[in-house]
C-alpha cells in the first residue's frame, strides 16, 4: 500500500518511511492534555525536495489514541467523537 511516488517532486522510489513520535494538544482549558503516538512519516530522500508528510495511517493511529483517551475518562457518549 506504500505509495512510492513523492507527491511533491513526483519522483519514483524516493520515499522512505520512518516511525516518529508525534505530540499534539487535545481539548481545551482544564481538559487539555498532551497526547502522543508513534506514526509512520514519509520523507522524500531527494535532497532538494525533502518533502515530509503523514497520511491516513497516521490519522487512524492518532484517532485511536484520542478514542482511548476518552475511554480512559469514562466518556461513552459517542456524539463527542462521532467517528466510526
Ligand atoms: Zn520529493
């Protein structure tokens, strides 16, 4: 499923995947927490391009982390996070 064409420079076989920890703030005010997840990051190894991006795989992993966070808080109201 790995797409090997860089979406920025369009070259073939320049993408490498690394797994990196992403941190982000979730929620507001007193409920704000820092969540983190290790996600696949695609990087173009062409030096002039150097494009980096994450895709739906990272989104899914981060979504699962948010969901686990809500579960931990005891939220079961799915309207708060209406994801499938
Ligand atoms: Zn590139």
